[in-house]
């Protein structure tokens, strides 16, 4: 799992993501430096990878059923 290290580079740049590989060619190195090592928050692949990672770690709802009556229980995130 990738974490934001507080740097200006994309947290996924070292994860060997196939979807990002096209920027790491001689003809597109300018894009890699501008986006992957600069303004990666505007990158659509960054947002897609971040959203997919967040959805994998989202809590699942808990439904308690007693005598046929269901009640959805609130889920609170654990403190880091």
C-alpha cells in the first residue's frame, strides 16, 4: 500500500504501476518530471489509483439482526 511521504513526487511512482509506464519513456520524460515529480494531484491515474486504494480499505457495514429485525450499526474509523 502506498503512503504519502510528504514529498512532491507521486506516492505511486515506485509501485511499478503499468498504467503509469507510458510516461517513463525518452519521448515523455518531460511529462514524468512535470506530473509524477511535481503536480501529481492533477493526474487522472493518481486519482484513480488513490480512489481504488481507498475503496479497498473502506469499512463494510455491520447489520445486527435480532428476531428478524435488522439494525445497521454505525462504523467509526479507528484512530491512526
